C-alpha cells in the first residue's frame, strides 16, 4: 500500500474561497482523492484535499518558515530581485 503525504482530514471551521485550477491539477486532485479512498475505504471530496495540501506545502517550505520567523515577506522563486 502507498503511503500518502496527506493523512486524515481535520474537522475545522472553514473559510470559503474560490479558485480556478488548471485542468491537469484538477485531474491530479481527483486521482489523489481516489487513492485516499482506496486506502481508507471512504469516498473523499477532492476539494477537501486543497487545504491540507496547501498547509503541508507551507509547513515544509523552508524559505517561508524563515521569512515568518524573521518577519519578512518571502520572495517568490527564491531569487534576488
């Protein structure tokens, strides 16, 4: 069985946002939800995966973490500008 990076989804009060995704990202999101459903035996709404995926991305972004600690805004792409 494959070990997915996103585990159980927390039950948290959401803030609603609207975003447009490229079709390829949406297909991958649906495929990820299907993989999670195979592991857990429960159907998962792909939209519910967006928040934990973003949270994990931000939690593991070293540049973002450093910028938060120092109180500076991170620069996109990590380059100087």
